[in-house]
């Protein structure tokens, strides 16, 4: 693809582009101009060869999708047994030790911008490859709507199409029996994405996933009411290393960080998991400290709450034909949010969860979470905000699921 590039060069150019944004072009429907525009490319790791599916945001009140697509030849080649490269549903289920048979009748919503015309047909290829139940509009499992719930979809976007394919594939992998609702916002503006979140709740989604992010801004909790829906609304933590982003920083949102997941080692688990160096997380800039959050190293809301694999070098298999050439390997915290949203739906407890307070309450026992106690996503102080430690830490939250007991 013409957009393929090395990550280091991308970071330098995009930072310059962000600094060149003029206030006159900002979306005035959200609130006052951001007082300090933070870089979207703070600490993206340079290992491997991969590219972001979506280009950098042009203005503070726009979000970009967070899928990172592997470019180097090996991930695009099938394994020796002919199956696609990247972690399969069965491998993810083994890594996180959960029974995938729950969730019947539950709906997982994914929020994305623009349209992917091939989404439903691509999803069927993914599910057929892995022996998952058919999920189509005809059998009532799959539904795609615009941000107002209608069937007149927004204009297509090749960049966001990769994100949409990844999202529905991860819901399928982590809750094969769940229904899938895709709500396509008209564009990447915060206001439009928020309308789509509210529509997902109106359509009775049990959980709502948001695999995108942008710059924080003042009074963001008060000005993002659509993300408080009385059910789990999840958001990806970001792919740029230590630091917060919208909407994962919001009090009403479950912030999902990213890990590096390697098969082998890890004692009886048989998997080794560390903090992914690219995951967002840590002390947010503008989101106030919720009453249920007990850590003392950040006066504001601390990200993250929970985590899942996100490193593109240990990425997952996905299938997309609108922008990609079929099978590929993808990472980024775009993997994490729909995966945890699906697992919450599979656990059957989503109706009792309104925000991340449940996982901070201590009501879960340590044996239902994998404590990610090594790795880092940047430099900070206190160290737990950017370094994997025993117990809570910023990059991986309280850990990754070990079964569905913590969900």
C-alpha cells in the first residue's frame, strides 16, 4: 500500500502536522479549544514493520482508529499448516483461559467512523475459517446501522474499514455466540462518535466498544455525556506510549490497555505476558479522579483498568478486503477494547457494570486476573504509572482476564 512507512518517520512527520493545526479549523461543537495539544506519537515503538490503519488526527476534536497493521512479509504468509498468521480465536481463548460458549442473546456494539461496504461478507470468511457460528443480517446475528440507527450508511473509508473488520473479528473470537451491532458514525469528530455510542445503547447493546482515540480536552467528562450509558462502555488506551487520550480517559469508560503476549513460558499458564511498550495509559490530563479509584500517584483519573494483547509483533489474525488484501496480522489497542467488551458480554454480568469501579473494588480475586508485572510504556513518576508491577499499574491496569471470573 502507498501509505506503508516506518513508524519512526511517521512519528516525526505527524507531530509536525499536529503542531501546525490552526484553532480556526477546530470543531467548535465540542467545547473550547484545547489548551495544550499533546502529541499522538509520543512513544510508539520501532520494532517490527507495521503501519497505523488510520492517519494522524488533523484537529483536536477528531479521533483516529488505533489498528496497527503488520507490513513485513512473514505475517502475511500462511502458517505451515495453511492457516492464517496471527493468533486465532482458539489461541486467544487458550491464552486467557475462558470458555467461549457464553453470551447467547447478548449484543456487543462496536463504534467506528465511516462505512465498510465489505464488512459483513468479510466477517463470514473469518468465522468460517475458524469454525465459528454463522453471523449474518439474515439470521439476526449481525446488524449495521448509521449513527442514527438507519440503513443509509456514511461514505466508505478504506482506513476505517480495517478497524471495522478487526473489531467484528475480535468480538467473534471472544464471544462467538454474541450478536454484533456495528454503529457507523458519519465521521471521526468526537460529537459524531458520541452520537453513535448513544445509538448503540438505544439499540440495547450489552457492551459498547470504541477502538479509537484523540487528544484530551478541558471538562471532557461533562462534555461527553453519551459515554455514560449505564452499561460497560470500553475504549482503547492508545498506541503511543505513556499518556492519556479521549475517550479512554473518561470516568464513565473502561480503559483497556495493551500487552505483548508470547506463547510459552509463564509457568503453568503456558503464556508470557508483559506490558506492550506502545500502550497508552497513566495519569490523564483533564479527567477528574473518580471516587472509586484509590491510587495516590495521579491526582486525576488513572488509565488503565484492564488489558489484553495489543502488540502488533504478537498480533491477531484478521480478514479485510476493502483496504487490505484479505488475511493479515494486526495489533494496537484496537484489539483490546472489542475483545474485553466481548468477554464481558460472554460473562453475562454486563447489566451490573456502569463504569470501571467494579474492577477497582477488590471484589474480584487475584486468581481470575493475570498480573502483568513487567515491561514499560515510557518514563514517568511514580513508576507504577508506566511500568508493569505486582498489583495495579497504569499500562495493564489490574491485569488481563484469566477466565471470565473477573468480568
